[in-house]
């Protein structure tokens, strides 16, 4: 295929259900019942969603190909209008704008989508410790979170298989998982939605955009190489920071108010492991806020901390990638979406 080179083997048939994050028929049935109940609220589609269909970048990636340039296509950026302020399982593009004031994103998108073939090694964007391995098929399947100290957490979603365990220290550039296409949206829209990693940056429980807009002052959790994220070799010289502090009282109060039995069991299973409970809580408060009474979503489990100084590198392997590019769609929807 012109412009591409082989990067990964095609996934064997025996692993297909695993890479899509499907564990059992009962799991799928239970999750789909939830989807039906929330249609029109949490789960929304529309004509504006047509730009999500990207065979030009999805089909090469599904056949194990990566661009010869070594640049990963950015499928979606962080929504600067609603990203991090709320969450619903929508893929509409009604008001979303990325840091460039362009719509390479969708409403309330809270991370960066880097396209990569299934089985790509996902790498730590900074040194840290593994504090979460969460499996929620409705919202991305297997998700891994790393704590980088002072309230800075990075998250890697749509994973096929973890390569680390809870509590493990990892170096910048060290593989933490194999990429997959796990989750409801990836399953429903195969093969038109490209396989990708949904990469998130959190600061004190709030999703952040690692890119900086023109004239925007630098803040914690941005890219090491400005707006040109580059991968890193495994850095054994950089210190692994201490885990972020946790407000134990706030953690207990928020957990006690949760109305969802599954989430309560998740938290209870990690009793005594406050950093793990905190990571689960932050993820759940943002993505599953329906499980709490109104007003809880803005709560934090972090006490006041000094701003982290850690900067991030591209969470993809350096032997395959050297950076990323914005895969703005070729379809023109000038009248409605403002594409040029």
C-alpha cells in the first residue's frame, strides 16, 4: 500500500473477541440494555457524525500498516468547548472545536486519538506508577492509568492487553499495553473508525488538553516538544515520582454516595489502596457521573498540591513512530462545520 509500511501482524481470528474487549455474551447483553435506556441522553448520533467514517486511515491501520513518514494520524483532538466539562457517549460534531479552533474533534471529547495498528506497544508518556486497569466495554474497554505525581495522571484507552500490573513503576517510553479496538463504539463502527489509542491527561481529576493554543501560557501536563509530540526511548535516568496525595475523607464520602453497584464493588475491591481508588474514582466521576447525585461530579479526591513539572512524550513506540499529524478530513462540510 503506497505511503505505508508493515508495522504489526494482522490479529489472528482466535483473538478477535479479545481485541474488541468482548468477554462474554452476558456482558454484551447487559451493556446493550444500558445503551438502549440512555439513547438520546448519553448515546447520540447524527449527520454531523459522518466525519467519523475514515476508511482512508482506518483500513491501512486494520491491516497492520503504519505511515512511512512515521507520523501517527491524529483522528480526534481534545474538544476545547466541552471536553473535560461533562461527558456523554455522543459522537456528534455540533459545537466542538480543537485547540486550533477547527473541528478535528467531537462534542465533549476529552482526549487525543492517535491512530495505530492493533497490537502496537503503548508507551508511558512520562515516568510514573500504574494505578488503574479498568475494563468498561461501554466506554473504551481496557483502560490503564499512570500516576506521575502531584495530581498528574495519564490514561490509555482501547487497550487489547495490559503489559503491566497495579503498583508497578514504569519509565518514560516503557511499554504499558498493547493497543486494541476495545469498546462499544469501536465494535459498532468497525472497520470505518480507525484503531486508535484514546490518550487522556488528567490534573487533579479534570481532563486537560496537552496541546497549547496560540498565545496560551504553558501549563502542567503539556507535551515535552511543544505541540509536536515525539516518542521517547526508555529513560532509565529519569526518577519515578512519588504517588499523588489523596484526600482520604473526600474519597470515602464520594464512594459512599455512589448509586451504582458495579462501581461500588470496583472501589471496594481496592480497599486500602488509596492511589488506585482515587484513579478509579476520578475516571468514574467524569465518565459515569450518572452514578452519583447531582453536584458530585465537580468533587475532587486530591488535596491542594504543587503544580507538577512533568512534561509528556508521544505514547507510541519510537521504533515505529517519530511524531503525529492532524488527519483533518477531506470531506467538505463548509456550510455546517466550517471545514476548509
